[in-house]
């Protein structure tokens, strides 16, 4: 099937262009793709390429720059957006043809490992005509049975069989890919918290930390220090394991919400991006330098320790400590195994007040991983929403919070909310 939109895998014959275009038109106005403008745009583009350039493979870079708005420096090794969007589109096509498009005469597919859509006529599986089969069965029974006392028995058996057939047919027609009631209930905290990011037309940006290092991996690296490193070559393509796992967790949650993400490393991010999009910022200002240029937290602020035994470490300053709250939060000293970290989880307005920023940042990469887990795990998210008295998406206001993270063998094993500030809209 790969390579042409006119290959008919059922052996029925070649279909024409108008039927293909009609199938695409049905898809983009369907309930399944309603609200997924980016996926509709991708589908229309791939369909056009299949019509105008049959047999020519569409490149990932081509889709990124011509459809998804990526810049000329797009690197598919660092930005998985095209693959993510293609995966979403495949899932939507499967959903459509298993529900509202089940009776469509033609089927559009996007095979895995390719960006070339294919189009074929669906195989026609005969559906049982219950009435016809009942009449034929009764006629055969009357002809085959000479003893009249058997006819009522066969008739009763026939009625039971017809009832079973009807139940199965109706059951198939009523089947739906929608999650069960219990699964829907479990998704309530996610939908409540993430509603603002999951219902926008343009996918939110995930900006992960991309610190400036000097040195080399084989000889040792450290953070770039402008005061003493001068014009030393900067390595900016390394990031922490916590940030990597954080992006994975976010992608899983947004997949359940039928929304996709755009991922970019901090050093490639621009203020124009910040003005026009909702942002999810992963990592502290020491590594995610984007936080230095966009609105950030005001109640819980990251600061590098200047002197003393913890000099150079990152701490979180509690600007207005509440009763019983410490002035600062700082992780386990670096000369012993990390067992405790702290992280900020904050929802604030963006450069453009119509857009939002979600800041998820620890004083170490493990704390950052925990911050994302805090807003992607149902138990943690439920406790946060309950603490803020949020029952529905419209109740959610900007806030800043600090979580304490317990760490074992380099893995966050528990989180607890230790400070919270709910801000005015």
C-alpha cells in the first residue's frame, strides 16, 4: 500500500480522484476529527501530496516546515512533533472507521513508517439478513420434518436463535471506543487540570532545559560560567534524564486527551514563540534559560547560593513565608547521595495574557521529573485540585506551589505539597 493513494488492496479495482477527495472531505468534517484542526491540516496536506506526487515519499522535514510551522533549523532527531502528529492521525483514522465511518465505501490509511496516505475500497462482509434467514430456515424445517409435533419445537429454537443474532448485531452496532465509566472517572482530574492546554487549536509548546556546558563528555563537563570561561566552546545539546522522562509523561497524558505537544529545547526557543503559544516549561532557570526571558514565579523564586558550603547549588526562595514555612528549600548536599529535593509547580500568565505558562522545575533534574509526575499522576493531581477547591476547569486559577520530593537511587519515590499560593486571575 505504501507510496500511492490509488492502490486498491481489496482487488476491486482502481478508484478515481473524486472518490478519494470525497473520503478526505468526510474525514475532516467528522465528529472524530472535530476540534483537531492541526490533524485535519496534516491529512489534507498528505492527501494533496498523494494526488499530485504519487509514489513520492513525503519527508519529515517537509511536513514540519510546510505544515506544522517549524523553522528552517528543524531537526527531527530532537523534535518528534511530526511522528507524534502522524501517530495521532493514525489513531483518529482507526477510531473513525470503527465508529461513524464504519459504512464508508472507501478507506483512507496512513501506514506506520510512512507519510504517504493510501486509499482503498473496503471489503464488503455480508451482514446477516435476519428476516430472510428466518423464512428460509422455517421453510427447510417444514420440508424436512414430517412429524407435526416437531414444528413448534423448531419454531421455539428459531426464536431463541434470532434473539441471540439480534443481540449480537445490536451489540456490535452499539459498540463504542469511548472509555468505560470507571476510566472516565479516573480521567476527571486530568481533564480538569489540563483543560486549558488540551482544548486550544494550536498545540502547546513543551520547552525542556538545555543548559550551556563547557568541556567534553570524555574529559568532564560543567556549567558555563561567563566570568571565567570567556569564549570557551559551549555544548548546549545535553539535558537531564529527569527532563527526558518528564516529556514522556506529558506525551502520555496528552495522548489520553486527544491532543498533541510540540517539543523544543530551550536554546532554540524564541520570544515570538512565547507570545503566540501556551507553554510548558521543564527545568529550573539554571538549565532552562527560557525562564529568564518570560514571566515566571513571584512567590517561589529560584536562586543560586553564592557562598558557604552550598555555594553554586540552586535553592527555592519562599518570598512570603507562611506560618511554619521555611525561608528556603534546598536539596540534599551534593557530596552525599540525593535523598531529598524540592520543585516548583506553577501556572502563570504568559507574555501574552491570553496564553498560559506551566512551570515544572526542580532544583535538580530528579526534582524536575517529580514536578511533572505531580501533575500527570491522578493521586497527586487530585490532592492539588482538592487543596485549591477546584471542581471544574473554570475554577482553576493561577497558582504557585512547592513540592517536597523523596528520592531513592536517583528516582523520585514520593511527593508532598508543602507550600501553595493561589493567585488572583
